[in-house]
């Protein structure tokens, strides 16, 4: 995961994989805080910043709450994980499942319960 700040606007967000090749060769796809969509952003405008790695909580992320559950929470051999800004992002967005919530809030505000 790579957290960035747009030097022109001050917005912060995460760089995600450009699976659909929306960006030009000079751009990165960034999901800015407050949005659930990626925006192509000129790489020269981005500076990498530090961040706290998301540590999901099954209750706070809505596990067991049907539609209100975050679509990015997963459980695997290493326990609970947040896949919101990983290579699994698009797979989870387009997967048919009970969970429906695609949060726009930054971590940890995205854990609403």
C-alpha cells in the first residue's frame, strides 16, 4: 500500500492498481479520502506520506450485518484483513456477496459500528 498527498490540492489517499488501464503512463490511480473511486493523478503531483496500516475489526467493519458489512474485510490463514487498497480491491467490488458497504471514509473512520 502506498499513501500519497496531492501537492496541488492537499488531498490524501491511496494508490491502487489500475486494472482497467484508465490512467496515462504519467499517472497513478488514487482513491482520495472521502471517495470510493480512483482518480488518475499526475505522478509529479504526488508525494508519498506515512500512514497507519489498516487493522480491521470484525465487529466495527460490520461482519454479520448483511448489506452493512464492509466489502473489503476478509479472513484468511493470517486472520482478518482489510483489502480496500490491495490487488483484491476490484475483485471484491465486483463480487456478488451479501456485504454491500463500500466506504468512502478513511481508516479508521470507515469502521462505523
